[in-house]
C-alpha cells in the first residue's frame, strides 16, 4: 500500500537533452546475492533511458567474466556508465575502482563512499566518531563474541555486515535464537552485527544530488522490514507525507544528508533510520545504489517531489557528469 502526495518543494531541473550523455553503459546483474533485484532495477532503468532517447546498452558483468568486462567497458565504446549493480562487486567500490582506472565516468558514489557504505560495521564506527546517532551494537566474529551481543539485551537484530536487501537479517529473542541467527548470517558474511532492537517507527531518506527527498515511513505486519516486505508483499505501507511535523522532517533530512556525506556518499543514495523507544532517531545504514524496482523507495520519494521515474533516471545519470575527483 502506497500513500503519496505531491510535495510543494518540488525539485526543479533543466530539460533533458539525451545527446549530452553520449553512449551509456547500463551495468546491471552481476553475481552478488542481490542479482535478481539488480536485474529488475536495471530493466526499469533501461526502459526509462530508452524512452528518453538516450543511447544506452545493458551490460551484465556475469556475461563478461574477468578482464573481458573491461575490454567491453572502455571509453572508446562508451562515454559513461550507469551503475545499478546491487551488493558486492557493485556497491562496494570494486566496479567503481575499475572504472576509475579505465577513465570512464559513472553514476553515484566513488570508491571510498561505496566501500564504506557497503560496510555496516565501519559505517557505524564513522557515525559514532562523528557524533551521529546509531543503535548500540556488538561485532560477532566467532562464538566467543556472543557474550558481547547478549550484554546489549534482548531482543536483538542480527545482520551480515556486507549484505543488502535485508538478506541474512533476523530478530533474536533469546540466546538460542541469537546463535541460530548468527550462524545463518555467517553463511553470507564472516562479519556479523548484533544491534539493539529498535521499537519505534522506521523511515527512509532518499538523496538526489545535494537534496534530501521527502521522507517515507515504512509500516509492515512482518516482524521487521525484511526481504519479503521489501520486494514481494502487498501488505507493506509506504507513507509519504510521512506524518511528521515539517520542522522534524527537515531535521531528520539534514541528519541523513550529514550521515551520507560522513561516509563519503555522493550523487544519489538512501539513508535508513528508526526511532528508539524514546522517539530519538537512530541511523541504520546507507545504500549507495538503492533499488529501482516497482517496490523501491527512491522512486516513491521522487514521485512525492513531483519527479517522475524517467526524470529520476536522467538525474541519476547526471551524477556521472561530475568531475571524478568529486566522487570522494
């Protein structure tokens, strides 16, 4: 269920000139656990860029293993790359570093921002050092670390440090559930986080350029906003306007912009946060290449700011026009 209303603070953009983007490689798919979502996002973006008359070619790294990908992705064939690779290999700085070496401009965050944003543990450490609020957590590398997690108090949220789309996440209500959740998460990542459970409302803040788009409040009958709630269920509610007083929404938008910049994020992305039992915001994570499917949050926030999907894709592509040095 989606509740969206036009935002009077509409973002204004210049008319789109397809020719100025040249030849665009749309990099999608890949081999991460999030490949299916990337393919869905990529199909939506491909259709939008084609409707805009942009010269775009989809490229799946899985079809060009090893160095073959970079023989295809080169400045003699393409002028820039639109990255819609979710998860490892796409959001962690790997593809960004390769494109930097090739000298091919690309969308979104650079190597540093991508690598940090993909790492929930280091993101939280940076936020803590910057004085930004985040939920208390414990790092679990092996069974000996479970005691530190238990000390936070139950219930706990267990999550792999380097996965997106809520993969490997679970609520643990006691020690037995903690052990089981940690073992499942450890199948995806050697680094696992136990986070103090947050019981307040959940929000997301999409970022486009230097602007924070209208907040979306997420409501689900599931235990939490898991993979099913994100991509499959029709029972999830997306509330935009989010119901907060305008001054509080602006405060949270400013917090999310600061959190995004603190980890080196640039271009576009999304910052998720929740309220604790006292109603205070607690930052959760950064997404440097968020989903662009029919269930995705950035397109919903853009719609609330009167930015249609095609225009949103063009504005994301516009981030590849930045100087390389500005990525990080």
